[in-house]
């Protein structure tokens, strides 16, 4: 464990908590893409299959449980909570995210480190996580006015990925055998997707204006 | 320790 990875995990945890806090307190999911949340739930479900078989550390197991419970409860809130669901803008959240699932699965079948069920599901979850933010970014472009909790949520997600890249650089130099090209490339692609959001987020923060994404 | 594991990251 290194500081970059710990900071990355904490930032990731914060992003989920910000989202849960937003939905639970103001009972609204305005501006949040259900499709991105469903993709994240699927990412965690396929990545943490080894939750009960491979014990790595208490921290690892605890965090996996938190991410699983929070991502599925966010999906439940937006789908089924009688008040929250009313604020879900399904007409705007139209990204066909099922079109992301199949290519990621096929890619995982072709490019993986080991051809085993667990490894393929793990690789699939990596590729899926890289593109899972797309419905949310498309929704932000559409709705234009981004409330600051949603903006903070996406910002924290981007920060978590950036910190993970620093973690991989650190591990590459400190652990001789640590080479995971698949993780690094899909992680890099994912972080690049946030780049333009970051740019506009900092612009709005610097000029102290409301965050607006170009149409 | 958890460094040796293949997929020890979240």
C-alpha cells in the first residue's frame, strides 16, 4: 500500500459518499446518470467475485463491501425510492450503456492476463469501469447546469483515477515484478475521459463562475 | 502481505 493508492481509494470512497449524501439528504438525483451508476454496480459485482475466496487484507475486504453496498444502494435509490425516482431525468439519460457492456466483455475475452472465468470477469470490470462515466458525462453536457454536488462527484472520481496512475508509477519503480499493462492502459483511457471535464471544472472554479460544459 | 497478490487493488 502506498500513499497514492490510499489517497485514491479514499477519494473514490468520498465520491460515493458525496453521491449517497446528495441523494439521501436532498432526496434528489437530478443530474445523476442512472446508467453510469448501473455500470459501476456491474463493475464492482464482476470485479469483487473473489470477495469471499481470496482474503487480501481487512482493508481490502472492507472497502469492497462498502463499494458494493453503496453502488447497489445508489441504483436502488434512483430506481425505486418513491421520492428520489421522480427527480431522475430518464429523457436526458439516454446513453445506450448496454452497447458498452458487450464490447468490453468481448475485449476481455481476447485481451486478458489469464483465460480463467475470474480473470476475464476482472478484466471485463476494468474495461467497463474505463467507459462507465460516459453516460454521466453525456448527461452533464446535455443538462449543462451542473449542481456542485454532481460536479464534485465527477471531480472526485477523476481525482481517484489520477491518484491511481501515480500509484502505478510508484509501484512500477518500487516493485520489480509489478507490470500490469492491461490495468495501466484501461486506467489511462479512463482518466483521459475526465480530462476535458477537469479543464472546465477548474475554469469555472478559477473564474468563480457556475460550471458549464460546452454544448 | 497484500503486495504479492495479483489483483490486490480495488
